[in-house]
C-alpha cells in the first residue's frame, strides 16, 4: 500500500511539474493592427461619427455642437475605463433608450426585399403615409444628411464597448425613410439630384464598412449600401429613366474587389478586444466569468462558476484566481484567436466556390495553428476563453463572410443591370440573347459558383446562385438565413 501511494504521489508530482514547466513560458507577442484601432483615433471635430454615436438623442439636441463632441470625447478618452466611467456610459445609454422611446416610436418603414416587388410602385401607393413620416421624423432625417455630408466618417468605438444600439436602430430606420423619399422625388421627375443623394448614402455606407470597428457599425454601412442598390435597380427598370441617369449610375458603380465589402477592421477590433480582456485578467488577478460564458453549453454550470467568482472576489480564493491568471498564456491565446479571424478574412477574400469540399468550413478555429508539443496540456484556461470567444461558426460565417459576399453580388448585379439598360436604350426592350452575351463577357463572376451571373426568364431577374450553391432559377427568399439565390430585377427583356 505504501508503495502504491509512493508511486501515485510521484506520478502526481511529475504531472504537476510537467504542467508548470509547459505553462511557465508564453510565446512571443506578434505585432498587430493596434495603430489602426487606437482608442483615441478619429476623434476630430469633422468626424460625422459623432452624430451617429448619439443619433437617437432627444429632438432638441444639436449633435454638431462642440459641447456634444466634448462630452463624447471625455467618455471615450477616459483612462482605465473605471467603474465610474462605466456608470457614465450606462447613463448615456439610458438617456438614448429613453429618447428613442419618447420620440422615435414608429420610425421603421417596410422596404421591399423581394425582386418581384416593384419598389417604385410600392412607395408611390404609400405616398401619404411616407410624407407624414417625413414630417414627423424630420430631426433624424436632418441628422442623417449631416452624416452623409460629413468630411470624415470613421468609427471611434473604444475597445470593450459597443456602438449604442438605439442609435444603430434609428439610423437604419432613417436610412430606409431617406431612400424612400429619394424614390418619391424621382417619381416626381427629380432624377439626377435624387440619384446623387442615393449615391451619397452609398459612399457613406462604404466608409462605415471600411472603418467599422464593431460588426454593428459594419452592418449599418452594409445596410445603407444595400438600400441604395435596391433603390437604383428599381429606378433603372422604369421606362422613363433618362439615358443620362443610366450613364451616371454606371459611372458611380465602378468595379470593386471583394475586400471593400468585408469586415477587416471589425475582425481586428474583436482580436484586440480579446487581448485587452486577457491583459485585465493578468493585471487584476481575477478571472472574468464572462470570458468563459459561451464555453458552457449548460447555463447552470456557467452560473455556478459566476457565483464562485463572486464569492472568491472578496479575497477568499484570491490564490486560486492568481494561479489561474499566472498560468494563462495571453500571447498564445490571442494568437489562436487572431489565427481564427485571419482564417475568416481568407474566406472573405476567396470566392466560396473555391473553398473546397463541403458548402461551409466545419472548423471552429483555423486548422493550420502550430500548437507545438504538449498542446493538450498547455494553456487550458486560454483555450477555454478562445473557444468561448468563438462559440459557433455559422453565425460568424453568416454575418461576416456570407453577408460580405452577398453585398458584393448585389453590387455587381446592379452594375450589370445599368450596363444592360444603357445597351438597350431608354425605355427599350433588350433581347435575351444580347443580355446573356453581356453576362458571359462581363469581368464580374458569381463568387458562389465561380461562373458568370445568370438570367431567369421566368422571374425576370439577374441572379447569383447564392450561398448554398444551388441554382433556384433566381427565386430569392426574404430571409438571408435561407441560403436562397440573390437576385436583381430586370424589366423589358424579350
């Protein structure tokens, strides 16, 4: 029996020594995009993002006033993000929520999603209701125009924070109302100025896509671009669309690479935010349970851990926290998460048709990580945090990769539509054979099939086969989760 205990404790000690030795040294830190995500960057007075930050504020506030900018500056630049700063930020969000509830209820406007719906006819039949909304929500519309006219439009969201949700929601509602108002202006004969306004929204959306530190800001930019493209497609299909307007639209839609519709800045921001959270763990010697929340599939287990941390916080189990923080490999953990986001970036930059076998990558983390020896024993807490930071692959692919490719597809199809309308002439029909020749000869290729875009006679649309790679003859469903075709209507085809 004594021999058994001797060997047992020797084996246990050997394992403990091995665990300590393989977790004693962290890997070297790798340079990252910290300069582009400096918390104090982009806080110049001409940045229209100040207006977006407080977009849902009460109607009486002037979001271009210096005192408003200084209030946001003081909040964003506060050193350390202490509990008092968090309290002020919470009060800020509470004011926005209250202003949204008291002033902006009913601002949402249904914007047709299906290519079979005529957007111009839809809004023309609802002119009175839209005009009433334009009068009622004049303040957010004026703020929206100020954003579009801003000399700069760059996200300055601090690490660890999110863009105010109510401001995002109202900005999306206002973008729909703005696009609807421009369509009504075109119906009244104001073609070029209204189209120029739509392209101002499209340009602002592209700037938000490029600078969006959080996915919500990137999504707002994508929504603004998509609304513009849907509106332009409807205008190009009107028989009274002047040739000069068609040429103007084509000139304003130059060929763009896929990366311009991507999420590079948002992915860098997610990686930097994770690294900052791990720094706080090592500085405070207390494990934040929220960094492990998504690792637990059963909520009861997470709440048990949270209660344990709450109890151990007041120094009862400080040693446990300090040891866990000591054995946490910050550089190795952030490298693993950064490799995942780099993997997502490669998927964004590569047409899905070229990904290889299977419709979607199955791995949660990049398969080409160099884990080194004793990978199963090294950095267990860090691995849990990385898996918690990326709990599910499909939402990441849906909101980052497929949304970017889908917007690129809609941009390409609207550009091809303008080329077809210019080739046919104002209000004239285009032969199906000529349209097919145009699609075949175009430089744009469907990223979901790696072939030319297609034309459906049955539905009267130009289309892509969509994320599932299945040709449904141009039938697009309203929900992106359905993996349906992506289609843009084209009228007057023989």
